[in-house]
């Protein structure tokens, strides 16, 4: 069994802890929490050992009367590999702890790319993680873009991709960060950082991105315009390629998927933990080719899309698995599916 420590038990860390626990070859030894809030109590009630983020955090747990098993160093020293799911940029400040104990680490997309040896998306570069001591699983938007662009680039060659990203303002558990009755240009500067982040995984793909935030908490939507090197590509060929690509789900407005609302409703019916949508969803009937350019809409469930990537990153860093073995184990345990649109 691969022993895993999860540092941070928020949006991503809670999902990682459950997904890792569901793997036949992995075991969660404990999770790190900063504050003794309801999430810490949930971790304890699920049977996870909880560790404090630092001395100040330990005191908060003691004052709250919550039993902890130690501090971050105690957990890290016990495990084969650490998944750091602390808030953006905090992971980089935990790096010295991981290095001093010689542990392999998976960071998240909120960290700078140079925090780790490799920016990772399983279906794009699983093999490149071999022998590395750390990877950064890229952000939710970058993960979705890499899955789609890698499939199209491999099959048709991408000349240039232009993407408008319409982002959820905040996650459901952080309403204080939201925007109300406005569209926020975030950033105003063009291009946004997302395209540059795609290039940390797919350096050869030419991509320009812009991003705005809207007042919603479930899912990002991307509008893509992609010119191909293969000018003979047809709409049906594009649909076949996306249908044959793991972790991409084609949906259709003919079945009633006309907004992120129906995607979220569908996800609730799948009976997964927290209504999680691990797949990148692509509206099949939005796919069109005009003057040699592909146009399409896709949706990214920001809370869950990176979770299968983190599970695969653990196997990629530990070694001994092929890409397809790992992806298929992860897909099976998380019930990742293909819906026929
Ligand atoms: P979050 O704020 O929901 O959770 C962070 C957790 O880290 C909390 O449990 C907190 O107690 C803990 N923590 C705080 N300070 C800590 C410290 N010093 N040491 C250890 N733990 C500490 O954050 P999140 O949304 O889960 O994001 C985590 C990472 O995942 C970020 O890099 C983020 O950019 C990335 N990410 C987030 C999303 C998303 O939609 N929320 C999607 C993809 C990637």
C-alpha cells in the first residue's frame, strides 16, 4: 500500500482524501488542518487522523478540545508521499518541510509552476513524472484545456487556440469571496495566465486566453476557437476523437443540457460524493468547423476535475504503473463514465 498524507482539508483536500481511500493500492495516514472548524470535525468523524498545520494551529485545536495526532512534520515523516492541498502559494512555503524529510510531493495549481519538477495532467505526460520527486497538478481550467487540446493536437495538429474563459466567482463554501450583479474582468490584461499555464504541460500548443468572472459557484464555461494544421478535419472526426478520449464527456442540448445548471443536476443524479463532476464536459452540438476553425463550448467542474489527476500523480511519482493502468484504476474506482450524447 502507498501511504499518503493530505496537507489541507478544504475543497480539494477533502476530495483527495476520499478518492485516495477508495484506491485498492493506497491508504490515507492522516490530514493536516489549520483550524478546528466543522471540516476538522468531519475529518475526525470519517476516521482520518488530524494533524495541526503548525504550533499556533495545535493550540487552537487544544483550546477547542479536539484530539490531534501531531503537527505537519509528524504526518509527513510517516508517509511515502504527500498531497499538498493547502491554499495557493502556501504549498511553496511547506516545501522545506517536505524536502528536509526527503518526501515525494504533489502540489496543486495555485502554486507557481516552479514549485515542482513537472506540471502534470495524467493523459498528457504521466510518463514524464518517472524518477521525479514532485509534480504540480495544474489548475481546474488548465486541466480541462490540456485534456481537450492534447486530444485535438495529437489527432489533427493545432495551429492556434483562442479561448474565452467564463469563471465561477467563488466556490460554494466561500460566499464571502463572491461578486454580486457584475461581470469582473479577471484579469483585465490580455492574455490571462491560463494559456501560459497550459504551456507548462503542452509547450508546443499556441494558445491565447482571456478570462472573466461571473456570479455563480458551480463550474467554469470555456468558448474555444481552434485553428487546425489538418484543414481536412471534419466535425464528425472531431466528435469521434473527443468521444474516444478518457475523462471527456460529450453532452447535448437535445438531452436538455442547456446550461451548467443541468450539468450540475445530472452530476447529483450520478450518486457520486458531493455531486462531483470529474469529467470535462463538451457540448457536442456546439462543435462546429467554420473556415477550418473548430468552435465549441466546454464546462469545467472546478471542485472535482483535478481529483483523478492527483490520484494518478501519486502512482506516476511512486512508479511501477503504466499511464493506462493508473488511469483505468482511477476511472473505475471513481465511476468515471462515458455518456453517449
Ligand atoms: P481551501 O481554502 O478550500 O482549503 C485549504 C486547506 O488548507 C484548508 O483545510 C486549510 O485549513 C488548510 N491550510 C491553511 N493553511 C495551511 C498551512 N499553512 N499548512 C497546511 N494546511 C493549511 O483551498 P482549495 O480550494 O482546496 O485549494 C487548494 C489548492 O488547490 C490551491 O492551490 C488551489 O489553487 C487549487 N485548486 C483549487 C480549486 C478550486 O476550485 N477550489 C480547483 C483546482 C485547484
